[in-house]
């Protein structure tokens, strides 16, 4: 019973300490916050579209090759047979 009572008190103290830390972060005047780093929706969409365009332009510089491999191993883990195909 003593352990159960101590654990309840310990849990209560942890919850109180955590909640006071959270409330301390949210308190204070809002007028001194720097809003220069905050983007609006138009800026976010504009940056996203620019990144998409760069991605589409960069895709021509990369090659993609698809290949299917089928390997059969023996009981020692050595390759017994291997079939490699490239779909067209």
C-alpha cells in the first residue's frame, strides 16, 4: 500500500511539473514575437511549385532501369541458379 501511495504521489508531481513547464512556454506577451519567419499559404505553395519544377527538370539527368532477379540458393547459401530479366 505504501508503494502504491508513493507512486501516485510521484505521478502527480511529474504531471504538475510537466504542466507548469508547458504553461510557462505559452505565457508571455504575444506582441514581441517575430513573425518574419512565418510564411503565408501563397509563399508555401509558390515554394512547393518551384521545387516541383526543379524536380521535373532534373529527372532528365537520371536513368532508371528496372530488372527482375531470381536467385536460387543451395543449403549452404551459395547461388545455385540465377535468372535476370529486363522488362521492355
